[in-house]
C-alpha cells in the first residue's frame, strides 16, 4: 500500500477543503452583496461609477456630470448592485445588468451593434436563438481604486492613521481578489430576480483571464477589439456557466450561488419566436 501517496492525497484534500472555506469565508467576513433597490442606493452606484469612470480612469468626461454621478440612458432599464464593506458600509464596487425596455426603441443592448457581429458564427447563432427578453448585458463593473488605496494605507504623514476604521486591513487585502466573484454573485441574484437566462459582456482580456482562473468561463468569447480600450466580447447561457463553475471550482460556486440558493433559470423558448434581429 502506498501510504505516502495516500498521505499526500489526504493533505491535498485538506488544502482543497480549506480553500473552499476561505473563498466564501474571507469574502463574507469583509464584504457583502447588496442589490440597489432604493433611490439612495442607486445614487451610491452612480457615485462609485463617477469615481471609477470619470476620475480613476477617464472613460467618461467628468464635466458631463456636474452632480458627480455617472449615469446614462441605459440605467432606467437596468438592475444595479453594490459590493459594500461590512465595517464602514462604504460602497467599494458596482455592476449593472442592462435589459430590454418596454418599447422597441429600448430593445438593443449597448455592445450589440459594435461587438456581436464580430463574434463567430456559433456565438451569433446562440445570440439569435435566445429570447431577447431573457438576455442581459453585464455592464459597468467598477471597483473603487480609492478603497484599494485605503486598504494599503498604513499611516499618515502625521504618524496617525487616517484609516484606522479599516481594522480588518489584513482580511481586506486577502478578500480584494474575490471582489469580481462578489460582483458575479450580484449578477446572479439580479438575474434570478428578473428571469435572465443569458449574459453578454465586453471585458478586458485580463479580467476574463482572472475570472477563468476562478472557473468562470463564458461559452463564447470573441476576438480582442477596440471598444473603449482593448476588450473581448462574450456571450453565454447563465445556467451552463454556473454549472461549469460547480464542476471546476465548487468553492467559487458556493460563494456565487450562496450554496445553491440562487440558480439561474433554464432558457424557455416555448411559444417564443427566436430573436430575429440582424447581427451579421
């Protein structure tokens, strides 16, 4: 009997169990996911977006937002969410889901015209075959650089910390890599609430690589293109993405779904005429 191999396997299993515990435990000890349901919470979303998209990296012109709240024409038909720091209640990250509106003028998604036609035939066919009212575009994923700076600030020039309230400094740093997973937990909760079965997104290649390391893999990923910087379009059935995470990273699945509490609906095409909008 190879006891050395058995001992090695037991050690690896214990490490896996510890990792499975840590992903959820570390994230939830520092942050919590909050759907922005009130005007006050949605204002916080816009304030974080202003900081990220107008100040941290000038994606938008800050002079266009005199109220220091970044927002656009897609927000009224979007669902919004925040990642909030548990101790301070600060909003540290945001994401939205853009959905179809109530009239034909609000039927198109922001990335649809410039990005979907550049994806391969399989991706376009998947998009065309999905119910438009069950598709949502993942958009405005923003993580506050200001919060990152605060977590890395040890002392002020006067010798007294300006950020002593961040008493979970060590855990905060450990939890930062998991914020993208927290945003996906928010995306899933909003999708369950609005019966969304398919996701589309346009993301930086580095972000896609980071998510893939955590087992988050889209069914279809397009080529790198110039779209407010170098981006890659992606499209996926939500249920297949979540099932894939469960197989590859059950610890991540546990965090994103809250141990199976939130699971996306399967596509329902009964009595529905497939999406016929031209995308090629």
